[in-house]
C-alpha cells in the first residue's frame, strides 16, 4: 500500500474500495493479510485524518452503493473517529495529562534496553518485530494489528502505553491525537476502567492467516490502573457570525476547503498552516513531515486553480495575521500551540462535529443509537 499525497489519489482509493471491496468489508475487515494485501479494508485513514476526504463524503459514497443495513459496520467504523474526537473534546485534559506523563516517562526510559529493543524490532516476538518494521516502512498498520501491537507492548513487553502511543504518532501517516491516545488507553484498560484488550496467539494466527507461528505472549495480565478520572467540561461549539471578508486559517486536519461547510463563504485570504517539528511535543518522522507538506501543497494548488487567494505559512507566523478565523484544529498539537502562545482565534466547527460531539458523553454503545440521526443530518 502506497499513500500518495493528493486528493485525486484519495478519491481513487475511495472509489476503488467502494466499487470493489466494500461488499465484503464486514466479513473480512479483521484480517491482516499482510502489507501487500490491504484490499479488505479502505486504507483511507491517512486521508480522512488530514481532511483530504471527509466522513460525509465517504459515507455518501458508501450509501450510494449499498443500503444503510448493508453498510452499517463500515459506517460505524467511520464514525468511531468522530466519536473519539468528540470524547476527547469533552475531556481535553486527557490529552494534556498524556503529554505530561509522556514527558516524565521518556526521561526514565531514555536508555531502557527493553524499550529500545522494542522500537528497533529486536524483541523475541517475531510478529511484533515485523510490525515495527512495517510501521516504519509503510507508516500504516491494520487496525487489528494496532490492537495486538499495543497489547504486546503493554502486557508482554511491560512497557508504558504512553511510550507506545508516542511511537505510533511518530510513524503513522494517520496519527491523530484522539484515535491514537484513546486507542492505547482502551487497550491498556484505562479508557473503560478495568476492561483491557489482551492479544492471544490463536487470535493472531487466525486473523493473519497463519503467517506467524509460536507466539509466546502474556495472555493473563490484569488491566492497567489509573487513579485519574475525567469529568466532562461543558463547551460551546458555536460558530461566530460575520466571518466573510476575514482571513481563514486552515490547519492540517481540514486540507480540502472545497468540501468544508464553509466553501461558499468569501474569505479575504486563506492561510494553510504548516506545523513543522519545532512546535510539536511529539517529533514526527521525516516521512510524515513530508507527507503533510505535500498534502498542504496539493491543497494550495487546488485553491489556486480556483483563483482563491492563498498562502502556506508556518504555524509560528499566525501571530502576524490580523482579522482571522480558523477551521477548528481539534484537541492536539496545533491547538496546543495556539493556546500556549495565547493566540485567540474564532473557530469554525463542522456541522457533523457540532451534532455528533454532544453524543460523546458516554460510551460508543450509546453513541451508536444516534448514528441514523447523524447520517440524516449529513444530507
Ligand atoms: C492502538 C490504536 C491506535 C490507533 N491510532 C490511530 C490513529 O492515530 N489515527 C487513526 O486514524 N486511527 C487510529 N486507530 C484506529 C484504526 O486502527 C485506524 O483508523 C484504521 O486502522 C485505519 O485503517 P482503514 O482506513 O483501512 O480503516 P477501515 O477499517 O477501512 O475504516 C474506515 C475508516 O473508519 C475509521 N476507523 C476505523 N476504525 C477505527 C477506530 N478503531 N478508531 C477510530 N477510527 C476508526 C478511520 O477513519 C478509517 O479510515 C488506532 C487504533 C488503535 C487500536
């Protein structure tokens, strides 16, 4: 699987998946057949994470092909992302605390041999070593493999989940503060307190089509315990009035202005905000920085083709831009930069998020009940 950094390629990928593989998605999605055989899943996450294509577009395309009932599993998966995002928006301290804990643990583990061996794929668990290699080479892992990987990291290698989450963020093209942090918390057993995910030999063998043998894991470890609990912080996700004629900031999560809810508005100028490593707590691998740059340049070109005045800027240059509003960057590194530099910006929220995030106060099981309502609002 090669992820080419353009909207045209993302649309090809979406169309190809819906036309040829969506029908079998719910039956085959849990299988990891290997990095060269990814047609059973969509591989759209690097694009959706960056807003190159969005959930609405993906769900529309799927519903044009099959009924809601036939699409139910796929749509649920697409909306897991929206759910995790909303869950974190209501409890932003989970992200802040994660970064604080990470900072402390990183110092402790700087020279830890087990940690270094894990990140270099030099453990005595063959499948894990293969996945480390795949993560670094392909910058993507299958969902089931992410679960096994995180579980082995935490319960067999006995390493802190915070370091594993950082390792994923450094290498995944789809690295996302919400899906990643909460995915790792969920595997560890601190997201749903007391419920963890334990990888097992039979499960890995079955869902990798017996590609790996002799996998010795700790299959009886208890869940991790966290004393912290997080209350919901009530927030308004309302859009400001009168945004026309302002400058618009677009961050790395919304890199297709032409499909946003705000595409009809007349902004004075659009600034595409690039965030290089110097302003990130988690330093990204060179390939990720390049991928993000190319996606930003692709958006710039598409805007220029429509004669829209636009410019790519570094995040540190935002302070020089007056009279601006911005597409909401969501909890994560970009919002952290704005907050820590006291840059107050009027945010524009997507209709999907305004509706869906109010249902993220409880678990996904509860959220699922609102999916038909969310879908009908997408029309
Ligand atoms: C420990 C761990 C870390 C993860 N880190 C990330 C991350 O940093 N960024 C990220 O985008 N996803 C993350 N995920 C979720 C999931 O693994 C990926 O979104 C998925 O594998 C992407 O592949 P796909 O596009 O082929 O998915 P498909 O199976 O084709 O699903 C379609 C879309 O649904 C969404 N989706 C599917 N499963 C999930 C899920 N469990 N959670 C959230 N959204 C989902 C994605 O947008 C995906 O593109 C993580 C999961 C785990 C267990």
